[in-house]
C-alpha cells in the first residue's frame, strides 16, 4: 500500500485532481428515468367498465390513483439519485392527470404514427413501468390484455410478449435498461421472466384461473375481473420503496435490467374472433431493428 509522504508532490497533486474530478462528475451526472404507464395495473382500479374509459363512473378517480402511483415512483427514483423523469401516458384513453403529476416530471402523450418507441430516446438512463398489466392469456391476471382485448396472443421470435415486453425490447434497442415494474402479481412474474434482475412491486393479484382461450373479444373483456388489491396509499408506499431500491441496485450492477436482443425479428399476432370476424393471424419481420418491427404494418388473414 502506498502512503502519501512517499509519493512525489506532482503525482500526489495529480491523483488528488483526478479524484476530485471523478467526484464532481458523479455529482453532476444526469440520471434519467423513462416511465411508461398504464391504468389496468393500478391498485384500486377494479374493472374496465367502471374505471378505464371517459364514460366510466370512476374514471377520474382511476386517473388520480395512477398519477399518485407515478409520483411515488418518481420520489423513490429521486431519493436514489435520479434527476430527470419523462412520464409516458400509455393508456388508450389517457390516464395521467397533469395537474396532479409531480412537478419534476415531463409528460408525453398523443404520438403521431409510427408510435413506437413512445418518446423513449437513446441516451436515457433507465426505463420503468407503473400501472402495467399482464399479457393476454395469463392465468390469475387482472384485466389482462395485449393492446386490447381482441388480441389473443403476440409473439416475438416465438416467445409470447405483452405490452411490457414490447416496450422493454424497444428500450433494449436504444441501449436503455429496464429496472422496475409495478402492477398485478402476474405482470411482475412476466417481467421477472423477461428482464434479468428487475425490481418489481405487486399492488394486487388476480384470482381468475384459466387462460380464456375460448373467449371472443367481448367475452374476454369481461373475464379477468377478480382481484385482491392493496389499499392505494399502501400500494404507493410499496412503489416508492421499490423504485428507490431498483435504482440503487441498477447503479451498482451494470447488468441489471439489460435484455439481450437476438435478430432477425419476427412478430406474429393472433386476433380473437369478434362479431362477424373469425380468428385471424398477422405477421411482420425485420432483419435487425426491433422498433422498426413494431412499426411495420400487419396484414391479417383468416386462420385455417
């Protein structure tokens, strides 16, 4: 071990300057978190009909519940050192209340086509999810679907993915690690299966068994309604703690949340029957870019 009195003065000064420079760089480091949101994975949001659309009886309350969960995540990330936050309102009808949103955040919404990657940009530090639900066909999930209840299943290179998986792979294409997800218990298991080491918080758990493969679009929308929820304030406390833990872990472990991509990519989406339309299948492919794959048009044909 070296002692300072044995080092030449110029070398000691150089080492001191380097240490101070490194400390200053760490203090001034910008840590940004992109937060994709949805409504169906929020504690207290009980069903589609009464909660998730503008004509729903409790729509405004559901938006409040989501926005406060987002604020809890922002506070947790900030306590761990995050300095910038972009919140993407990913719910179809919109679900973030701008008036209630944490003042440290910016809000992204209403994407012109092509929509992917929903305002996510290369250079952002981390990606996170709040209020997310599980993919279609997930057993014991609450309000599960992929895009809408008319989607039977989407696969990427043969692996089923939901909205979480689609966004996470977009993040990977941009070099952004996905480190946190909150939603129902089934969603947290889905996230853990896809993303190495991701921190998750389950704010409720679905109670409906089975996958619902027999359902058309209308029946599937009314199927996965049973759930046991944490009280919303308790859920927010859990999200705050989980977000802080997630960022501290990610800063200490550069492998956490890094999802490997394996091109070429093929996307296959199967649609449930609806009204006069039968079950249909569509495909798209791309040699090396996942975001381009997601923005590629899908031509559907009747399944044989």
